[in-house]
C-alpha cells in the first residue's frame, strides 16, 4: 500500500487545474504585455484568473499580486511593511516564534538592518494569544506578522482577533495563509489583514506560483525590478498557465471546502486516537483548533528521521515537521517553542492527510507507525545495552 500523508509539504495537482492549464501550455502562447491578438488573449486569461482568485478571498482584483509562491509572497510582505515603516520613522516589528522560515529569515535580515524584532513566545497548545500581541505593540511598531495556521503542528491562530487589534492600533498586519487558503474560509475584511500570502501547490494547484494580497492603499515594494508587470509590483512575464491553474484549484478547493474539511477532520481524529495509543506518544498542538488534515506527534526515545525511513519502506510518506527543514537534523524551532525538550522534539512525526485519504489508509498508517516505533526502540535499546557492556 502507498499512502501519501505529506499534504502540508505539497499536494498533487487536481484534474480540474491540469485541464484548465493545458490550453495555456499549448495553443495560447501570447505575452500578456503584447498588444496583438495572442497577447490580448493572454491578458484576458490573466485578468479573469485574478478576478476569480480575488473573489475566493473577498478581495478586489487589483489587490492580488502574482508571485512565484509562498516564500516570495512572505518576503515581499515583510519587506513592503518594513519599508513603509522606515519611511514613517518606525522600526519595531512583531511576529511569533513558530513562523515559517520564509517569514523568520527576512525578519532576521531586518534585525541585522537595525529593526527591533519581537518574536512572541507561544504556549504549549501552539495558539498565539491575542493579548500578547496587544501588549507587544508600541508607538514605533510598524507591522505584525502571524501565520494563519502552522505548517508543522497545524494550529489555527485567532487571526480575526489579532487583525482587529492591529487595525485599532494603526499597525499593518500580515498573515502567512499558505496552509489555510483553500482549506479554511478566508475573507480579507473579516480577518482585518493588510497583506496575506498564499501558494497554489498547497491547494492542488501547480508549484512555483502564488499570490500576495495587498490591501488597497498599501503600496507594495517590489522584490524584482524590471518591467511594469503586476502594476509595477512584480516584474517578469506572468506564468499564465500556472496562474490559470491556481485560479481553478482555488475555486475548486473553496467550493468543496466544507465537505472535504468534515471528512478530513473525522479521519484526522481517528488517526490521532490511534497514534495516542502508542506508548510515549505526545500530540503536538491543540487537539481541536488545528487544520482538518494535520496530525503531529512526538515519540519519546526515537529519531524522527529513522522513523520516516521505516515508514517510507512501508509506503507511508510523511515528514518530521516542515519539508524545508527535514534535510537538517536539528530539532524543529516550532516544537522547541512549545517547550518540547530537544530529545523529544527529535522524535517528531507529521502526517498531513487530505480529502482523498481513506479509512483503510488511516488503519494502515496507525499499524505501520506502531510497529516502526516499537522496532526502533528495540534497536536503540539493543545498541545502548551493547555500549553498556
Ligand atoms: C509551504 C509554505 C511556505 C512556502 O511556500 P512555497 O510556495 O513552497 O514557497 C510558506 N509558508 C508556509 C506556512 C508554508 O506551509
């Protein structure tokens, strides 16, 4: 059996998105900046995709900037907000200890450039407290960046509440919604966000395409200088096929969201219940306020990397935490921020399921994880006995 349980790392392209892309990979070859007929045809496709994506987010088409994905959107959001602050003489920024590296690394750069960066701690349940955000805001605070849902432990943050606090304080608010777009309802006005990042390959669209929502009145800084595409906010010829695929995937995900979320969350809870029965298993993150497809555990006394290897051999494809860090053997910054010891954090396993996952697969995963954990503990037990001799 083969079970893909790494949907937080990436999702397979949907048939709908694939079919929508085909004409733009073949016949429709124009550059949307050209004024001839093929160019106008490409420009029309671009305009329609922008309208459809904006509609899914409760936004205006002009508020959508296409980027190469979640990482670029996060970088552009942080840089935009920082520049606007510096222009007003403000240099304090607020974020959290559990953000994705696409937010944390640009924040580190701002710190090197003389910005004062406050990273809020997160309690053991993985939920950022709105009161902590309120208390951290100062007169010189430029922006707050809090992710909508965490990619490792799946916890969903009270973005609407935090947005209201930022709005009241007159501080810009960015959210990395890469894990939630297409999976949870998103309305930019209800969330009171000024900047919001999304990435198509996390909701069954193609890889290498994303968007940054930029509220009207906020002027975004361009990371890439060149032509005047995207209203001067992002240079480079638009990837029309990918953009059209992203629009189709987002619409389909939003249309199916409620039904898919109910099915996925029910399977998630069965998986959590099954894995909780393994000795030394600790669930990471709030059991309820989490993404419908996210299951994250630490198993004491084992290495997550070794567990992944065992699962891979049995056809279960999972992750230790984020795909971006699993090459580095250091324990996850997210799990350490929750207060897990480095030893326990090294025994992490993230399983992210989708609406395609079946009950039979859940049973198989539980069985394979249980056997693999027991096997690895036996191996380390035997090894430490040998070293005792
Ligand atoms: C995947 C992910 C990103 C990066 O998106 P890419 O499109 O792969 O660059 C950023 N933030 C979060 C929360 C993610 O899950």
